[in-house]
C-alpha cells in the first residue's frame, strides 16, 4: 500500500482497479496476514522464501518417551504428504523430521497442546511439551504443501502455535439417525485435521439408545441399531490416537422415550411406549424423579457406562423437559409439595427445583464413579453444585450466567450446524468477544465451545455434508486468536480445507453428488446440479413446518438432502455483486474507463452465470416432470430462470452505463419477492444477491 501512495494519482487508481479485477472475490478493504492454507490460523507464522525440495523423503527421529500412537500419526502424515521413502527411486534425498516432546499428552487431562514447527530446506523440526502438540504440528504440516510448477513443495516456515480455548468440540447425534463406526472414524480424522479435540457423542434420545448395555440390555435391544461395547472401545482408541477425547451423553430426565420403551417403570406419565419414538416432535416426557427405582436403574447403567467411557466428564443432557408430565402426576406433585418444591402460590410445581433435585441425585451417582457432570443450560439455577459444567445452547446468556455463578461453561449457541446457517455466522460467534460481561476470573471458566450436529435431517450418508466444511469455521474460532476475524479469508481457506478433507475420506462432496446422480436418473446430471448448487434447506427449525411431516423412517434422498447447507455458488455470486458495487460506487467519479475495467471481468462472469441459470429450467423440465420426487422443485427451477432473466436485464443496463427506470426496478423487485417461496423444504439461496444487483441505482 505504501508503494501505491508513491505512484501518481491516476496510475494508482488504475493499479487499484486492476488489483481489484484480478482478485475479483477478495475484499481489498480487509488486508489479512498471509496465512496461506492454514486453518485454524496459528498464533505466529513467519514464512521464509526457500522450500523443501520436491522428491525429498523424510526420516522421522523421535526424542521423547516412546509412543506408538504418535509414531503412527507421523507415518500417516508422511503418507498423506507423499514423503515416505519411495519403493524404487534412487534420486530421492532423505532429510530429518526431528520430533521432540516431553511426555505423552492426555487430552482429557487438558495437557498442553502448544507446538512449534520449523520447515527449512534441510529438514523439519517439531517441538512440543506433549504428544498433543506433536499431533497438532502434524495437522499443520499437512496443510503446508503449495504448488510450485508441477510439484507440490513444502515452504520454509517457522510456526509457534497454541489454542485459545482448551475445549473445542463437535457433537454428533447418533440417536436420531444411527451413525456406523466408519462414519464416526472419518469425522474424527476431519476433527484432527482442524484441531478439534472433543467428540461429544449424543448416544441416547427419544428415538434410540445406541450403546450395548450388559446390565440393562433392553435399552439397546429396543433401539435396534447400536454400538457394541467393543466398537465403543475401538472408537475411543481411534479418537485418543488423534488427541481427541470422547464425551458421552446420556440425556436425562427428558428425551428418554427409548429408555421408557425398554423400562416402563421409569415413566412419569401414563403413556406406555412399546417402541422407541417414531416422531421428531418434542415429546416432553421425563423420568419419574420421585422413585428410588429410577436412581437405582441410573446407578446401574451409569456404573457400567462410566467404566466403559474413560473421559472424566460425563454429559447427562437435562434439556427440554417442560415438566408437564410431572405436573400431571398426582404422586409427583405430592412429593414436590412434601419437599417444598412448589412456587410461592403453594400450588404450581417449581419444575426447576424438582429437576435440580434429580440432577443432584445424578451428580451423587457420577461423583461415586469419579466423573464430572456436564449438562445443557436448563440445569443451571439455584442449587446446582459449582463443579457441574454448563453447555449453553439457548443463547449466550446461559454461558455467562454459568460463569457468573462459578460454573465452568461451553458455548454451542451459534454453532448449531443443523440449522443450515452460514460458516460466517458461526465464525462471527465468539465465546468471549471483547465486550463480554465477565470478570477476568469468570472468563477463565469459559472452556470453549462445540459445534453440534443434531441428526433429525442427517443420516449416515449425508451427515458429512451437514458438518463439513462449516465445522472448520467453528474450529478456527475456538483455536485462533480473537483478532483473526476476516470472513473472506476464512472462506478462501475453508475451500482448501474442504478439498483436504475429501482426501481424508470425508463424503461431504461425494455423497450429495451421488444423490444428485440418482435423482437425475437416466438424464444428464448437469442441470439438476446447477439447480441444487443454488438451493439451501430452509433455515433453523423450519424444515419441520413446511408441509411435509418427517419421521425417523423418512428417507433423506430428496433434492433438499443434496442441496448444500450453505451454497458456495450463491456466496460467490454475492461477492461478485459486492465487487461490482464497490467498483461502481468508489470509482464512479473516475470516469467510465476505470469503471469499465473494474467491472469487466466480474460482469463477464456474472453474465455467464445468469445465462446458465436462465437456460437451466428448460433443460430440467423433462426430468422434473418425469420424477415424482423432483416435481415439487419445479417452481424453484422456474424461479431461478425468471430471477436470472431480471439479473441479466440489470447487468445489460450497467454495462451500457444506464440507470434503470424506477418503474422497471419496482416491478422487478416485486417479481423477485413473488419468486421468493420455498418448495420441497428448500429455498433459492441466490435470490438475495440477484435482488441486490437489481436494486443497484
Ligand atoms: C438441545 O438442542 N436441545 C440441547
């Protein structure tokens, strides 16, 4: 930028224009550190100018107590980088990969995760206090390769890095849709790649109890699909070898129809459930908290499960019990009255008091088994012991209230992947922004956060596409410094990580594409892909209320399931509109030459894109008409075509430097509003950007 200011004014404007044109999608107003492809951004990075030669092989050398998981991780990294010794290649040079660590790290003990990584032309050195740091250094190393001619090379670099938060999690709900071990394992690989370190395994809910229980076998028997205890141990080993701890969740006292189908004596209500719940509606059932048999059963089960799961933390849920079953049961109300758990009116149940009683009983059980209790923010309130950890999902208030009350806390509100909100939305959610209301001591109680993948609308086939790459934006928010906030730069690196994850075996791009091919049947998949790429499922919880009642057995194989959670194509188009607005606004006073240069590249790309969309509908009509599962999407396909036509009209005026007639503009906007109607639980993600284009004065 200093160079620019030294140039003559006219020339510098031209340079600026060309820069903008050449980096069409970057935002020139936000310079960022050169972080290349690293995600999460490390604490400090000093790039050199040299590279480690291509056709090098690396010979690992360890200094530290022997650890088979760490040496296996090194072998994996070298294989992924293609730096293992070739079978037959005499020309390869061998350089040292020196790995120094103090001790074997235990994630569940919050052992240190920091590391330094130095790449020079003569070799690579990793230094870390624990093997956890070594694993993170390897994850960073795997993101370093950059293209040099026809080769991928490792650039010279010196990195010092440590996480901002110690708890960086991903919740996977395996109760609503069961996720086989292979799904969990590949997601653990992805977590390790972006330095997430807690798998929160949501193992039970109304729709299923997913772990084999040897003491209470009806729990898994009524659920059908479950993990054997051997499989659980296999997952725990796999996670531990990647520096990831596993937090099991057994959600009580609500979300427990599956338990009640197995053991009806747990119920507060008089409904007898013969099977696990076959609906997604909030059931508001809860255990009977007054019966000693309830705690006896929980003691038996938790005795077994606390031994199976090695992490010192144990999640007991506690969410979404509105107390209606308790209020409706005279025996429970009598208990509450005797224990003075009524509101001041002397009649109404103080639901919180009764649930706190339940929580304290559960806490006593967990304490006996040396576990620390974690629960959703509903469990916070008077009487909750200070050693319970609160996971805040309903808002940030729960997070801060927990810390103010002296409880440790984890943030999930803002990181709900199942709501189909953008990566930018999650990225902008900081557990501790500068203006947080906590004292320094209270801030220390904020352990971090967790992205959550609730699986009502995600089965084992498409779940990766609902988690990735957006969870990586959460990973960066929780690892990198608070000041790392450039959203365009995050998206640039997210695209690279997305490709990296595919190489690790994640199905987030492959599975939707496969589904599209099935839906396209014998026809060319191209037009269907063009439509799907600009659709997004309707946001938040709207999918439950769009004229289609889903149940656990509804197949997730419609166009909505192939649509991305966040449309890259729509976002790119929106960035082009931004660039266009920047060019027409900032440079308008510099005359038509500059404006033309700035907009030309964008305009060409936008015209091509809009033409493709406009023409797409007629190509898709035959398939939309012949496939019953696709017919409901015909209005969206037509709307895309019509909206694109309006965008093209506005673009043509722009290119001719003509202002739109006010009447044309008003009519066009009205038409766009009319086109903005969801169908098949999806909406056209590109409509807002086309609207902004049409709105340009
Ligand atoms: C939750 O989403 N009910 C924790």
